[in-house]
C-alpha cells in the first residue's frame, strides 16, 4: 500500500510566530547582560566595516574577552535588534564561514548603515 504524505500547510503568520518564539528562547538563555554587550560589539563592527558577517562579530567579541553563550544562535536577536534600529541591513549575499566548528557553511552578509570608515567601501 502506498504511503500517504501528510499535507504541508504554509502560513506566514505561524512561521513568524515560531521565529519570534525561537528568538525569545535563545535570548532568554543568553541573558540580558550578554545581549547588551553583544549589541555594543555589533555596533562597533558596523561602525568600522561596510559589509560584515557574524564571523566578524564573533571575532571582535573574542578579542574583547566576552564569554560565549551556551547557544550561539543567541546572536540572532542581537542582529535583528540592530536591523530593526536601522543600524544594519541584510546584504543578500553570503560568505563562507572561517569558524572551524561551522564547517565552511554560508553566512549572511550584513551591510552597515552607520559605517564611518573612509576605506570601508
């Protein structure tokens, strides 16, 4: 007997609600102090790099000796906050990660809307 596939249901509202729920969960796990510290790091990177990825943010955070959260997806809410505040926007390009534990996967590139560097472009 052929196996029946379950129908797929598509809902932008349900998808957005699931996204917001997931972002809230990872943000809660990281803690407010860490989120605020990483916000400062993203702003710092955005002021000096016209286009950057999360690798640039993690590298800067590491150089500043910031502790990593248990779930690295916690950077997502920080990036979304910066985008919402019109500090950065998606560049719609990708770059391969250089972080060993990410196995050269594609990362979204972000465009800074506050870059001050004359040589950044």
